[in-house]
């Protein structure tokens, strides 16, 4: 049901600019700068770990990160200084998932129905099965003390969200990092909308699932998109005998169409093969497969990415008064 709500919202909205609560950052002048646009996709978003691991290994410099939903989770933690092994372990031991949805969805639906009369004489909370409080505490506990705020992260970062009040996409690049990560990944109706500065935020995937627009606003020389959509290929019609299967398929189709627009705004895209991995899959093997898919896709993309960096370096050298540049890359 929650996936269908996301689908309906995605169909109704159009491609608009990203509103921000921060200023654009100047680009580094001695080499081409790189911004990553890490897309949303639930369990599929584990692929971002694999992509970042390859970039680390190959010394590809990452200067800025814009993240949406699961891309905001991985990107936000990585920007704050956590290692990829630390981020991966929270997924594989399911501690992150349990903090996000601490309980059975079926039971929460039942409890919510049975207790709705509690709020007849008091203010009702925003709709959602989980408040997100445990998730915020979990994320905040993981963050280094000097990176609790977005503006203090080691890598400049922004989380992309959707404001229910005006229907616009916003990027959060200052303030509480754990709260921003929750706001970007608050998938309705699983998690309640998050109120920040008078706005009511839900999952950024509704408006900007692959946040290339926000990544562009960092003034980076190169924007690399990492969408984690399922490839739309013909499937057997007998597969669609359950509501979940239909919802998964509709969600994948809509996100693929919507994301195509944003992917075109990138200089290059690393596209992991996350086929047959459900957005909210709880299977351990799906997480492993998504991470491996990210590594495989990033490895295959290395020649093109290095070629692009060299090209941009040449352009910056031509524009530089002293004609010098340096590339931090093996």
C-alpha cells in the first residue's frame, strides 16, 4: 500500500527546481571536483557502498555528495566520516532496518487501527506507522561528535526531501544530520512525515529520486549519478498474482521513467544491476548482491570516469593562468 502511495505522488508531481536552505559552495580550483548523486531505492541502495568502495580503492576524489532516501543514509554516514565497513555492518546485521521500522508492519497497522480513538481529545500525530525517533537516535549514536551537524561533515553533503505542504523538493545542507537523513528517507505511510522549519518532509524519491539537480548546485566540475532502479524487462504475467508483486512492478516502472530525466543531468552514470531486488527486501542475500552489483558497476565504469576526469583536468589547465593542475588518482 505504501508503495502505491509513493507511485501516485510521483505521477502527480512535475520536475521542478530544488529549493535549498544553504548557499552554493565554490569549486576547488586545482583539479576537477566530483559530486555524487546517490539515488533512493531501499534495499537496492546498498549498492552505493560498493560504488564508494571502488572509488576509494582507485583514489577517485569525492568532493560533494547529494543523497536521496537510502542514498541519503549511505551518503550522509559516509560524509560524516564513517567507514564503508561500518555502514555495511549496520545493514548486514539488520540493526539499521530494525531502527527504521522497529516492529512488524502488519502489527503496526492493527495497533494503529485499534488505538485511533486515543486521539479523539488530543492532537493527532502525523500519519505513519513509525515515528522515526528510534532511527534518529540510532543514526545520531553512529555519528562522530564533530559531525552531528550537516555543515560539519568531512564531505559537503545534502539530503533531498519532499515537502508535503507545497509539493516541492528541498535539499537540507545544514542542521541536524540524523534528522535530515530521516526526513529524506521517511517513506509514507511507514514513517511519519518529519517537521523541520515549518515544512513537512517525506521521502525525497517522490520528487527527486536521483538528486542530480542538487549535486549540480555544489558547482562541481563532474556530476556522477548512481541510480539504483530495477531494469524494466518483460516478465511472466503469472508473476502478478499478489498485491506486493504488482506494487513492486508499478513502483519500478514509475521510478525508472521519472529518474531518466534526472540521470540526463549527470556527466556520467554508474548503474548497478539490482534486478529482482525488492525495495523493502529483508533478505540478507539481496543486500550482499546489491553491494556486489555496486562494485561491479563502478569497476566497469572506471575507464570512462578516469577519461572524464582527465578531460576536465585538461579544460581546467587550459583555463588556469599558470597552466598547472593535479589529479589525486592512480
